[in-house]
C-alpha cells in the first residue's frame, strides 16, 4: 500500500512539473466526484433566480456540471490548472479598453493546446507507472478528458477543491500572492491521484470588489447577477444596453475588470507569458476615432482568432456607441 501511494505521489509531482513546463502558473488535483451539497444548492439557486440572464447553456446539462464523473466514465481525479493572462502592455488610459483577458488570441486555443499536452503526458506516465485502470472487459478505456470553459464543468469549484486558491467575493478564483487574472482548465482522468488540500478564503472582511461593481451585479448576499454585469451585457447579451448600464461603462467597450482591479490580491498579478496571449501592435495602436470608424473587414482582421469575436461586430459597435453616450436603446 505504501509503495502504491509513493508511486501516485511521484506521478502527481511529475504532472505538476509538466504543467509548469507547459506554461501553467498553478496545478492541483482533486478527487473526482459529485460537487458538495452546498455548491450544488448555490448553483441551482443561482439558476432559479435567473441570475444567469440569457446564458441558457448554463442551465443545460446541470447533472454533468454537478458531477464530472458523468463526463468521463471511471473518472477518479480532476487535474486543475491556471494560465496567467494579465497583459504586460495595455491601451493608454483614456482610450477605449478591453477586458484584460481579451488582449491576445482566443484563450480556448491557448489553454486547450496545453491541456492536450498535459493529458497525453498523464496517460503516458500513468501507463509507465502501471496506474491506468482497465475496463470491465480488461481493455484500456479512455483515460483523460480535456475541459476548458466550453465543457459543462464548474471550473472555479474544482480549482478550489484542487487547492489552487479560493473563491473570492467577486466570484473569481483567487490564487494567493497572484490574484485572479487566470484562465482555468481541467484534465479529468481515470487515474487515481492523491488530492491536494483546499484552502480557506482569505478575503476576510474586504468588500472592495462589491463596492467597485458599478452596476451592483455583485451583491452583499453573495450572488452574482449576470443581468446587471457589464461583462455579460457587453459580450453575451444580444439585445440593447440599458441607459443606466451604459452610464456605468466608462471606457470599457468589451467586458469589465473593475471587481478584479479593486482586489488587493491582484496587486502582484503575474503577466501572461504565453506568446499567443500577447496583444498585437495594431490593437494597442487603436484610438477612439479608430474604434468609431471600425469596419466589418477591419474588425475581422483585428480580431481574427480572438475571444472578442464572441460579441460580434454589431455587438462591439453597440458597445462603442453606448460608451460614447449614444442612445443604445434606439
């Protein structure tokens, strides 16, 4: 038994070292299983109150979101990783701004490509160590599944369970000493790995993020109401932006980082090291006049392979008009 545990511990350490080599800032392991009753209740109540706004996909496959073992038969571990995205260079103050995560190429590609490498490493190392379980018929079954945002997984929950950090009042995963500007991803695996210990919240009595939210989407009760959130309203939302919300946008025309900017844990946030997450010179050179004159062709060129495509051209131009104080409801 002790020899087996030692093998699993070495395997876990090797996986974390490989995650670091691939560029991930943090990596941890949680035992796969149903999410706790408290987390499940919080999620279902969030849906019941309609706080997911128009994101109907959040209500689909709720059973899968509440148990990753349904995504991969025989799953025993969830390997959670974090990739830093804070840009080293940003557009000048006073110009239109994008949320920090959108400065580079689409994060799905950046995270998934690295997760694929990590999954292959897990399978290879587990096979060499004799840790890959066989199916009921003795045949080798699928040993890993890669997930990044698009799969029905409660990513921040599993990052917390894997000991990467804690859930802040801004509903972001906060990594100690590094903050919350990270993309998350998971490798669900049938390999049994020793789980890491979760950590307690270190938010204390701080409510800087709640006070900084310009639309009160962050509530004192702990709920995040997407119907009021600038990130939802400027990205996922396909309808008009209400005037009272437009008045709170400031210069940000895609997303909103104010709850993160206010968080003291982000003072020493590491910047992105992944080459594909670096902003291009053309984006950094954009000024308000350029944004207002943006054509569909220039939009497609500027945001080819970018997460900003989520808002679409019409949505981005709607945001620009709203930030300019035009009648977004017209």
